[in-house]
């Protein structure tokens, strides 16, 4: 089984900022993650990343806010999307 796309959305807001969500379901977890999702959640403007959540092999789940990278504890896909939305809405 190949990776299955389960979400893809892109919104360009009135102020020119971009919110993009891309999520795939994988046949097996991407180490060191224990879940079967590969994701990239992005918020930025003018080529500048303001908030990004993603995961990658060897690095696992993490988030970037204002240039600082921190680990992210993945609980569920719904929680991931809620946490991302909260960071986008409270970004300053």
C-alpha cells in the first residue's frame, strides 16, 4: 500500500498570508513516530514561515514558530489540527 492523501487545502488570506495543510496516511509509521501520518501544516507570508508543523524520518514530530523549532507530542490528527489552528490564530 502506498501513502494515501487524506487532506490537502490551501487558503490565501486577505492580508496575503497563506495557510496550507497536507496530510497523508502511511502504510507504516515513519520512525521515530508511532502514528501512521505524514504531515506538513504551514502558515506564512511573503516567503517567511511563521508557523509550521511537520514530521520527518529521524526527526519525528516537531513544530516551528517564529524560527524556533520544538518537539511536538502527537496525540491525534484532530488534536494536531487544533494545535496548529491555535498557533496560527494567536501568532504575533
